[in-house]
């Protein structure tokens, strides 16, 4: 595919997304039909689509319209590319720019410049104060690729050497002693021996730091209550040095790959349909807005509504209630989100401890994209 053909393909996919088709589905549908497209073409089209999704409002402003064509025009202007060279009308290329398109567009302002819906821009300011603009700006850019060194299979030095031998360059990151930031060769990771042997796992650095913040002792009985794909479950197992971690999720299908991942990692993981008894540590990494990870899943900030946010906050409160009943005397309850919004984080813990005076938060930490990873929040509670 030519660069112009990649732009035209992105335009068509963006128009489908604007009609409500999820981005991954739109990309997958195109990929199945585009047998002619090589891996480089697919990566380039995907990058175009996600660059626009991260900057949905600002690209529309600069391009002078809400269509996929206008947004791709806006993105090219933002990147200081020459749109006329790509909007050429050649075979598979976008039609030439009209006179109106050549003069259309304006500099985005306010919430459009932050690439947030108006109501979310207000929540960002209320939650983050003077940091709101910097967080919103960070979410307009691609996230780094991070790996977690699996200490059950090796150490940092062994992982760096193994990755280097396969053309993948990485460097340690301050957020976690097991975190590596990939600086070159990220697309090789999934086929690398370091990954296939379980020496490294794909996991954001702040997500690793959340697990680092949890109080763990050898032999502790630990439950990951909202395990999902199991990234934190495996990190917990690695910290415990092989002691089993129990994993539960309201949708067991989310955990379908976890047994295989655990075998590869050399981790002891037990799936639990209905956790019972009491645990020394219960981690509830609850469903949330995902606002801290919108660099990776930018659709979230355009799909989220005030009603949906209220609904997820109610779900978080219910999960806290359930998990509190599973903590053993002297044990700990850990609450985590990948959100930067106050009502999902510190305000949620404040509401819980106000309703349950026997519980107190002994540690709280908010990670922001400026720290290097995604936006995460973690609080550790215990009964007084």
C-alpha cells in the first residue's frame, strides 16, 4: 500500500467508528478483507486510526469537519505533513482537497484542545487541579511499551540480555524494580523467546507498581478478585515466590487464557468461581472508567457518559463491600483502578471508610501518566 492508500483506508475505518463500530472490530474487519496488506501496512493504518482517536476533537477542529476525511486532514496538519501530497486522487488515494477544505479548520481551544468532552474536562479539573492539562495532554500521545521481568524465570540482567539477543532494546524504569521500557523492537516481543518462555510479560509500569505497593508475606493467602486477564495475578504470584494466588472474575471468560499464561510463567494460580473463607490480602482491581489508560484505549473517553460513570462508581462500591467480607482479621484489602478521576479513587475510599469506621486506609497512591506509565490509583486498607 502507498502512504496515500493507508490514509484513505484510515478514513474509511474512522467513518465506521463514528457510526458506533468499536475500533478493534472495524480494524479487524478491514484486516480480514485486506489480504493484500502487509504487516507494515496494517501497523501504519492502525497508527493513523489510534492517533486520530486520541485527538478526536482537535483533529476535527483542524480539519474543519467531523468526517474521517476531515479528521485525517487535521491529523496531517497537526503532524506538519503535506496533505496535498496524500490527498492526490491517484489510485486508492483520497480525492484532492477542495478549495473549501484547503482553507477550512481552526486552532482547537478549551476542552477541544485537551481532547476531552466538555463534561470530562470539568471532571479532570475537579480531580487533578493544576495537573489536569498535563494529564490530558499526555493522554493525547501514544503510550510506551513496558515489560515486567518475571522473577520466577530470571532477573533484570537476564531479561535485558535475552531481549537484546532478539533485537529488542529495553531499559529499566523507576516506577518498578521489575519494569522495562521497550525503546526498540516492540513489534518483535510476542514472537520472542524471552516472552514465549515466560521470562517477561507485557504489563504497564504503573500496573506493576500497584502490585509492588501491596503488603505480602510468604505463605499468605491472596485473592485477586477482579482478575480479568490475570496480569496482576501473575505479578502477585511472582512476588510470593511461587506460593499460589487465587483468581476470580465476575466474567470467567476473561480468565480463559490465565492458566496457560501461568504455566508459561511458572506461577501457581488457582481459578475460583466463588471465593470462600478469608484471605490475608484481597485485591479488587475494580471496573472503572479506564481514564488512566486512554492512551491505549482512547475510545473510552468518547464513549463514557456521566450516567455510565455513576453506574461504574456504584459497582465499585458494591465490590468493596463484597471484598471486605473476605479479608481475614489482621489482613488487608487493596483497591485499585486505572483511573485519574477523584470519584473513582480517593472519594470512593473516603465514602467506604465513612460507612465502615472499622476500616482505615493505611496507604494511598495516585500514579499519573507524567510518572511514565498509565494513570493508576491504589489504596491499602485494614481493620482498626
